[in-house]
């Protein structure tokens, strides 16, 4: 793939996006139904393509967990099809007038939701992202350019052919789903220069992938590098509740971005709370790294260094710090955190409001587990990614975050004096 | 100013922004009132600083129009003070819960408006932008770093000192308004690298300034390069209305971005509409450049080249093209336009809806002048700039566009199963 191919793909996506942006919901939903049917009908071909990727991965000595994420079987195929049906059931955001008002001169001014245009999705091994991302982009009227991991290239190529055929069957432009059919990094970097043709880049994967995309991109990037999530157990908190939440936030699924990495405990409850809590963690195999005060309260705890406060473990390791006050907890979170997700367990309503207002994170919770920071859990119906920077979207992103709003104005001959 | 100074200024702004983001409206409004009082009380010092800029500009042989934009007199000062009072009267967007809903598990999920953080404003000669931009940023809880034109550096320095003192008087962090006190381009480029400390860049001025900012910035930039605005006069349009709108869109203030640059006319009304319309334009000193068909309808018209369709004249020049259909008009606008502002004059309701939906511009009007594409005219109460790209904001930007929304979640002990 050379520079001209890159420009050609981006231009085709742009033209297809312009068309897709103005079609009605019925056609888009038809396409999603045809996609589900296509995947189901082409099962054998899909599994054969996937087998090529798996053979290749095994030959290169990849770990079982990696092979597992890469594998398409009946269960994975069903979850892809379920995902398509769920997106089909979502309300089409396009064309919605989100507000409208009348000016003194009689002009009716409204904001209308429109697609963003062309979205470049960059992601790693799981082939289901190919389906999920395509479904969300098409439903919201956007064209999408897909760049999956090289390890899944045969699977992704086969999936994209089925998705594009479904667009055509629904009389929609098949060019609305484009696929970067090469593992060549320079080709990707070429796409990241095309800011006149591509409107948005969403990378999903490890921090190094995302940093490399952000560094090379001239196009806006919606991303989060990491989730250093905190739970703060306040003085006077309901400690049974606190234990349940803190256990869930760390242990229920430690490898994801909304799992807790640092536990902050108010000094007034440290003695009553930490010994039991840490015993529960130890029983679940969680390694504790504590501040000096923590190590006075519970025996045999590894000391936490400053680096621990900055670390996303994504594993059964937890940093614990005892703080003097709500202020110090908020200060710690805003200084060491990653603007992702943070929770307070408290019985004090003033503290809950201060925490909600002052913690500078995309999702802030009171008396609930950090694990709820997820598009599905929050009721967005979907999730295309999570943003920890404040431009355009902050927090989990659903269909609405794949739209913009234009001003539409109805007049009756008004001119400006 | 060296690299360390740049990092220091950006870091000070960041810290001040964190504080400013959580203060109540009363203090922010106090600061805006003290700013207005400060400007009024320091009139003599301001005019003296401004005189230095004017002397310098005259010595360098600047044009009278340039000197005029640079000059601060009683009228300009009054407009600055009026601007501060108007922003003070606007509703504070921060803390607003824009929507909230309950999940089946009882979690109350809401979106709360918060400031973006630190905004870098880059602009040219008018010193009033220093006041307007500061007022909007402070009201919306953002810190601002100001980079005005080098030709106004004495005026801006004097204004910023007064604004920062007003912040201090209101017990707000004076560091929330920072000033880049050097014309050195390399210093500006250094700021544009500070994506960890600065959240958003808004450049205002000529296309070359904006392109240079966009090229050097690692921080998201909200901008428009130019406004190639169209009016399309449809078949069956009320021609008296069409003339009024087309005249206003071109002639009322030709040097601004929402003035019309290209007039599109449906072939069925060209004969009835264009001779009178062009006579009106000629009387107002407008030079016409027409397509071949236009030149058959009216005598002595300069031929338009393809380049004319891409040109923002910002002057009393108008390109005119006769088109065969609504589709062709929309196609022309989406191909040659700049996604800024476009209007249709029509009596056909279906055509009005198609134009609103299909024209890919930030402001689309029916039966009204393009000159209404302006934050004040649309009722936003203010305007910090206009965006023609779809991320975060599309069209005129007011106070709300200087905010983000975080997820705030109230639970009662919920954990994820």
C-alpha cells in the first residue's frame, strides 16, 4: 500500500460518509441485520480465516491468553451477532434536534445531530472490535477505516468483506467500511496525516500503542492512556459497604482500566477498616503495597514508593495510602490519577458533593464501585472507547459521542441590520 | 522567555484552573465587575500604553485600517466594559447537570458541566479580544493563556495587569490569566507542545496565522480557516425576499467570515432574478465573476474560474453560478465550501429540509442571511470563535463550548456482579 492508496481509501471513505450521513434509520438497520445474517451464513469461511491467524500466532510462540483473545468460535461469533442486534435496537442519534429556540427577530435556531464523518479505529487482537466498531459507526452515519492488529489480519479481512457486502445489500455505499490490509506501521502513519479526509482517530489497546498513535497523528485522537482509579474511604463511612465496594473494585476484574489501583483511607477509620479489608484482599491473592502509616496499622506490608501512586497495575496488586482529610484525598487523586474513574465511600453528604465537584476525573462516583465506568453499565447502550481528555467527550463514549451538532436555522426573510 | 519559563507559565495556569473550576458564580462575577472597574479607573495608563503601540505601528508604516483596529479610545474602552458586564449577566454553565437518569440497579447517573481547564488564545491586533476572551474563560472556570499580536503588546500587557489584579481582589488565583509577553514565535511553538498542561488552543485571525498554529500544535485546536459562504436561490423562491437576503449577505459587511462569497441560482429563475440582482450589486460597487451561463444572462461579467469557487474574497467581489438543481447546489457547496455557513432561499418545504440535512456546514439557514452565523446573533450570549471541524464544537462557540461534561454517579453501595 503506497501513499496514493492511502489517499484513495481515505477519499472513498469520505465520499461514502457524506452519503451515509443523510440516509434514514431503516436502511442503516437493514445493513446491520444483513451483517448479522452474513456472519452467521459465512461461519465456515470465517473460522477458516481465523484458523490461519491462529496457526501463525502459534508458530510465533504466542501465549495461550493471546491465542484465546484471537480465537473465533461459536461463542465469539454469537457475541458478535448479539452485538449487531443490540446496536440495531439503539435509537438512531442522527437528525435529532437536541434543542431549539426562537430569537427576537423570529429566527428559529436549533442544533441538529449529524455524524462526525470519517473515523479511524485502531485496535489490537480481538476480531470482535471489527464488528462492534463498524456497527456503531454505521448506525451513527459515519464511515469507518479499520486498522486491527496484524495478528488478526486474516480474520478481519474476512469479516470486513461480509460487512461491506451487507452495506451493498442494503443499498448503502460499501466504501463506508474500509480496511487497512497491511501490518505496515508507515502506512498507518500515512493515514494519521490525512486530517483533511479523516475527522477522528480512536485507538484502543495498550498504552504504548496509544502513545504512538497520538504522537504521529495530525487528526484529533480520543483516548485514555491508563486508568489509575481510586476509592477513598472517608471517616464515618459505612465500613461494611466500603469493604464490599473496595473488594469489588479491585478483585472482580483486575485487568481492566476501571479497576481500582490505589485505595485511600481516612486516618480516623484506618484502624477499624484496614486490618479486615487487607485480610480479605490477601485471601483473594492481592499483593498490598502501603504507605508508612498503613504499615503501622497492618503487619508485613511491602512499602509503596512514589512510583506506586502513578502505576496502573492491571493485576492483583493494590497501593494503599492513609490520608488526613478529604482535601488530601482529592489532592492525591488529582495529582497522581489519570482523570479516569474515582469513587468515595462516605456517609457525609457535603463530602460527597465536594468529591463529585472537585475530583477532576471523567467518572466520579459516590458509594459505588469504579467498575461501573463503562458505556453499557452507565446505560449508553454501547461503548466505542473511553476518553480522559475533555475535548468532545470525557468518560465512556457511546453513539452520541460519534456525532456532532450543527446549527439549523429557519427564517422568513430575515436580514442583519 | 525560555523553555522553563514556558513550562512554568503553563503549570501556573493549570493549578489556577483547578482552583477556578470549583469556585461559585458569585466570586467569578465579582472578578468580572472588578475588571470593569479596573479598566475604567486605569483609563489614563491604558491609553498611554496603547499610544506606545500606535507610535510603533506608525513608525513601521502600518495602514490606517490597521492603526484603527489597534487604537483604544473612549468608545473602545466602553465596549470592553460593556462586554465584561454582558458576560457577567450570562448564566454560569459550570455545575449544571445537563441530564440524569437512573439505572436498573438504582445508580443515579448524571452529566455535570465542568471547565475544560487551560485555554490558549492566539489572536491579532484588537486589544478588546484580550478582555473578551479573559471574561469568557473566567466565567466558565477556565484558566487562559493569552497570546495577542506583537503590535498590541504594550496595550495587552497593561490590560492583563488590571484583569489579574481584579482576580486577586475577588480572592481568585491571579495566575488564571497568563500573558505571553514576547513576540517570539519560537516561544509560542513551545507552548503549543505543552499538551499535558494546556487543553485547548483557539486561534483567531488570518488563515496563515491559523494554519501555522494548527501545524505546530500538539494540543487540540478549535478553528476555522475561512468562510466560503453560499446562498442558493431555488426555483420558485420569493425573488423579492431572495434579493434582500442576497444583498445583505454580500454587502452589509463584506470583510467578515459569514459574508456570502458565492451565489448559486437555479436555472429556472436565473432570467427573472439575476439581471435585477446584479444591477443592485453593481450599484453597491460589487464586482461580479460569473459562470458561462451567468454571462449569457447578464452582459459584461468577468468569467469565473474554478479558483473563484474556492476563494474567500472578504471584499466586494461575488462569484455567481447557475445550477440545474438542488442536488447540484448542495454538491457545489459540499465540494467547494468550507463547512462554515450556507443558506437557501426557497418556497419548497421539502427542499428546505433536504438543504438543512445535506449541506455539510456548521450553520445552515433557510430564508435568512448568512450574516446571522454569529454567537450573539444566534443567542449564545457571546462568541469565543467559530469551529468548522466537528470535534467538540461545530459553528459559533459560546460559553458552553468552553465546558466539558463529566459523569457523576450517586450510589448506595452498588457493586458489579
